[in-house]
C-alpha cells in the first residue's frame, strides 16, 4: 500500500515538473520572440554573457539581469553598463572613467578581468541598460541555445512529447490495474 502512495506521489511530482518546464520554456520562447530576441522579466532584460572579461563577478555562460531605459548620461565611475559595441554585439563592462557631460557624455569602460580599459569610449547614446547585480552562472548557455532556431523547436517539442508519453503510460497503467481488479473480482466458473 505504501509503494502505491509513493508511486502516486512521484507521479504527481513528475507531472508538475514536466508541466512547469513546458510553461517556462513557452514563456521564454514567446517573450524572446515578442521582444525581438531578448527575454524580459519584471522590467529587466536577461542577457547572456559570452566572454570572461567580467570574471570573477560575472562568469562566462551566466545570465544577467539589466535594467533598460532612463537617462543614459546618469552613470558614474564604478557602474556596470551594457552597451552596443556594434549593431549586433552588446558588451557589459564597468565604467572606468566618465568624460564630458550632458549630451556630450561618454564613458571609458573596462572589463574587471581585463588589464587595460577598452580602446573606444562609449557614447551615452550607445548604452542600452545598467547591470543591477543579478547573475545566474552557466544558465546562459541554455538561454543562448533556447533562442536559436534549433533550440526553440527542440524546447517547444520535447516537453510536449514527454508529457504525451507520460500520459500514455499513465493511461496504460490505469487500464492494466482495472483489468487486474476485474480478474480478482470475477468469481471462478461454476463446476458441474
């Protein structure tokens, strides 16, 4: 009797975990497609760190939460910002020095793990967000894969297939239990 309760309990946990995984992956994929490739959560954007320039504080493969928007001339030395290095490349580095003020503000940046500041100053117009200290190590590898075409397809299909297989197995087990119960409840044939 205890093993049946344990199996049912484990069955409920597996179902819940698979369903939660399906919902989470659906949220990640839909939010990244709706926002043009960057998942948003409570006003923060999740970015993947692809280099070790900010280690040990931010590891390669981590995801970080950055806060977009606001006055991009407000930053001071020591703040960590995410900026456009080119049209398709974002970098997150610490401000080493602030140059100018107002519309002429630019920042000299440096990765914490780099020996020297970056060669090109960053114009305030190229700053896209500020890093707020939230990082989850190594999850970025999965996020990067989830945003790829292959990853999107795989992560939307696999949890659904797993839920379908699990449902079929659960139904098959229930049918077997009903058949066993019927055999036990059926009286033996009368002998003459």
